[in-house]
C-alpha cells in the first residue's frame, strides 16, 4: 500500500494530480470490499461428485459442507444415493416423497465414519430417472469393502432363511469364502415368507445395497452369524432363483443307500425263493411221474408176475390152463405197453397254454383206444384260463381217476364234468364200476400211492377233494380257486 503522505503530495500538483488522487482513493475503498466478498463466496459449498466429497471429508477431522447429486437406490428406513463415482447414505427428515430411481440434490455435512454419510441432509428432487445397473461382483469382492453402499448383484447358495423380527426376512447365504446375509424389509413380506418355495441349497441371484459389517461396530444378527457383509434388499424382484437345490443331499444319499440295501436283500431272498420253487417243482414232477409209473407200469408188472407164476405152476399139471394164463399175461403186457404210451403222450402234450378241459379231452381220446369203457366229457360255464400249477395238478388228478376207473373199477361208463365258475373251477369224474372202501385202501407202506397222490396234489393248490364210492360206482370231485 502506498504511503498517504506520498499521495497527498501528488494531489497538490495540479489538476491531473487531483484526478489521480481521486482514483487512488476509490481503489483503496474497493479492494478490501472485493477481498471480503471473495472470502465470503469461498465459504459456500459448491456441487461436486460423491467421490470428491468423500475424499474432502477424509482429510478433515470435522464434517465438511457438501452439495452432491445422485440417484436414489434405497429409500426404506435408510436413504442411499449413488452417482457414477460413489454412493453415500443420507440422513434427512424427508419432506417430500422420494422414490427409487429419482435423481436428487442433497445439501448437508459429509462424514465418513464408520461409513460415508451426509448428515442433516436437505434433499431436493430434481426429476424422476431410472435405476442404475447393479455392479456385478462376487461375494469375495463384496467383502473387500471397496463398493460399500453401491447397488450390487451377486450369486450365492442359500443356507437357510428365518424371520428377522421387524426387519422382515433374513436369508443366510454362502458364496466363495464368505458367509453373508440378505435382509428383505417387512414392508415387502406381506406377513408371509416370500422364499417358502425355496429350499436350502438353492442358488440365488441377489440385488441390493452392500452394507459392510465394520468389525467391532457390527452388532446384532450380523455379529452372531459372523457375516462379512449384508445385502439390503428392496423388493421381491431382488431375489431370483437360478438353480434349484441339488437332490444329492446327505439325507437323500443315506436314504438311497438304505433302499438299495433293502432291494439287494429282497433280490437275494427272491433268488433263493425262485431256486427253491424250481427244486420243489422238480420234486413234485418227480413225485407225479412216480405216481404215474405206479398206477400203470408197476401195477401191470405185478399182474403179469402173478400170471406168469401161476402159469409156471400149472404148466406141468395142466398145459391148457397154463396156456390160458400165458395168454392173459401177454394181454397184460400189451395193455401195460399201451398205458405207458398213453402216459408218455400225455406228458408230451401237457402245455402251459392249454385249458384244463382241452387237456382232459385229449386224455380221454387216448384212453378210449386202450380200453372198452365209454367216456364222455361235459363242459359247463365260460372256459377260463388258470395258472399252470393249478391246471397241471387238476389234470393229474383227473388222469389218475380215469385210469383207476378203467383198471381197477372196470367201469363201463365214465363221465367227466368240468364246471367253470367265477374265480373257481370244479372237476368231477363219475364211473359205474365196482366201488371200494376208502378206509380200507392200502397206503404207501404197501406200495399204493393213488389216493395219497391225489391228496398231495390238492394240498399243493389249496383245492378241496371229495371222494364217494359205493358198489354202484365212484365219484371224485375237486374244487380249486383261480
């Protein structure tokens, strides 16, 4: 600044000096005013990005006045705005309705402890915009804390979910090396769990505001679960199921192992049952063949033996009578041969697909050629197909009854009736031959197996056997269920 005495001396030197003096005085008055105005203007905050505002606050020990603009990404319980450079929480007594996607201008005081926050923020809605695209990151990247308060999107596996009191629903998740949670506010739950259709193990895509849990400052449920961060969800649309849970859980594997063990045991048991059934079938068939041999060849050989012994005794005393006995023995040999042929033909003709009445008709036709008896068959009811085991045993019983009627009863007329009923079949063999007393019939100890064979076959198929014999003939009746 010039010395006033110098200015005063210049002013005394004429007209020009007086003009110069006046200009100098004006300058002396304006410069301090301009400096004061400039100082006052520099104290007012100016519009800046969120990132620059956060950086300015990080170099100050006290809150810094800021003016920032951003898009509202969270407006429930907490307000978060975001621009292209950063995100910040706003504490503001809202006087107007702020919606997601609105662009707002906030004037307040910025602080960064423990997280970026504008205190005493005055919000002014500029216009309605659109939501920014979420930042796609992994759970491990989210835990770094570099994207705090940003709208992010990540993929994780659902561990479980529980009601979170007044905060709505809490999802516990696992992704990468991190355990974290996602909270859906109660305003969007509507009193029901929105994830009730999801199961633990499902893979979810979640969109929300990233809230870092700052060590000792973390509290509540986050501290209890050891979560690195929390995602604050806004709506149900922020939850997307991208893959259902895998079916191969530990419980399911154990269940399959148990089922496989049971099936293996059932298979082994079935194998031995089938094997035993085959052995039993072979044994029964052998017993059946033994009965057939007894009723044909064995009895025939016994008669032939008696005739030959008698002829041997008579050949010296009465040659004519011995010749007659030899002729009868020869006739018995021929008869036994014919019976053996009949038995062989019947065994060969027994089919698994033939009906019972067809097999009996075939047997009658073969017996007619070897005997002088008159044989008839009557079939009543609608012919039905029964199991092979049932048909085989019933046929053998009828065959035994027919052979007995021809060989032992010497019947002149034999009538066979096959009656088909619903779920049942009845077979009856009636002859007019000489009867016998069932109580006096010789048994297996004496080498006779006819009746015992019939009873065994009936027991094998749970059939009912009825036997009546008088001097006027014999009736054998068998009833068997399907």
